[in-house]
């Protein structure tokens, strides 16, 4: 038993080291995209903080979701945040499964490049939308009489740039259309729908997304329109960007990732191919077959092609 555990631990360690080596190469080539995506997450938070300064509380707008769904109340508002945290943490852990599991379909670095690109596309539209029209926030801390409903004029630029994290993010107002929680949830679900392998997990993920939508409205954190707009906007953004982004190599069949060659390797390979062509040899390994000529006919691997036999129909 001890020998078996030691052997499996050794295999796991080799697998982790091999995966780290591969991902480091990918990170060295794609770090700019990851950094740009992470920087935009800060820009998105800064924009949400900025709209809070111009938010003006007012009467809660008439909403179908508020009429149909019972209000959870402030003491149960944590339920939707707990579910969202579960979705977020589960997805992040899943993206790192290639480091541990033997069966894998994705590369972690490439997947996060894709996810961040989708998030940025949706968040750009969100910033444009909530700055176009500011609705009175339905959340409890955004209503009339709450001290957090309006932000006083900032004393310095640093006060704005630091966005009072995390309190400023949790107790924001004015960034309503459309829901940021639903952007993350739907991007994660759609990503797993494409690259995940467990059918029951995909079905559960969509069920969680619908539940998350209902809880957001029941918690009065967003109007129903914020959630509805998120559903079709995120799906459309993912649909169009998915066609523009380069497809990620599939490693489910054990395929090895072909990393781009360096300039030195490319030059050496080009010289080798030119040398072969000058000598009359093909550069395609598929053409390296034994060929002889018998009575004017080409014989490949000992099989002759008889044209006269084919013409006579024999």
C-alpha cells in the first residue's frame, strides 16, 4: 500500500512539474493579454466607483420581478453572494485541474486569456450602459435615507483611485444596467459549456445561473431589467467574440501543444527545407516512401498502379 501511494505521488509530482513547464512557456508568450485583462478589471471597478458619485437615490421603480419574487430582506441578502462566491471559486479551481488530473482538455493560461477577453467585452458595454442612464438603486444601502446612497465629493484623486476596496465595491450604487454578477456567472458557465467534459456539471451550472438571477432580484440588488439584459448581452458577446478569438488546442485526445518556434529554429528549419528541395527531396515526411518505376508506372510500397487494368474495368 505504501509502495502504491509513493508511486502514485511520484506520478502526480511529475505531472504537476510537466504542466508547470508548459504553462510557463504559454505565460511567457501571453502575459500581456492576461495583464491587460486584469488591469481592465480595475478600470471596471473604477468606473463603477465613479458612477456612485453621481448616483441620486429616489423611489424604487416598478418592477415585475419585485412583484413576483418575495423580498429576501437584508438579513438574507448574503445568500446570493454566497452562491456567486461558490460559482467563482469552483470555476477558478476547475481551470487549474490540468495540473493534477491526468485527463485534460484545456491549457490554463490560454483559457484565462479567453475568459478575460470575454469579460472585458461585456464590461465595456456595461460601463457605457450605466453611465448613459443612472437609475435609483433598489438595494437597501442605495435607498433614500441611507448614508451610503450618496458619496461626498472626494478630497483627492487617490481616494477615487483606491476605490475604497472592498467596501466600495460591495456597497456601490448606480452601476445597475447590467448586472456584473451575471456577467461573471454566464461567462463562466458558457466557458465550461464549451470546454467542460461533465454533462451533469453543465446542466447544474445552467440551473445555478438561473437561481443566481432569481436571487439577485429577490435580494433587491438589481432590477429585473439588469438581469434580463445581462442574459442576452453576454450570450451575444460570447457568440461573436468566440468566432474572432483563436481556437484553443484540444488536448483531450492526448495531443501535444505545438508551441511557436523561435526565430532561430524557424531559420534553421527553412535552411534545411531549402537544402532538401535543392537535392530534389520532398520536405513532407508523408512523402518519404519507397518508390520505384516499373514499365513507366510508379510503384509505391510495392503496389503498382495499373491504368490499363482500370480502363478495361477488370
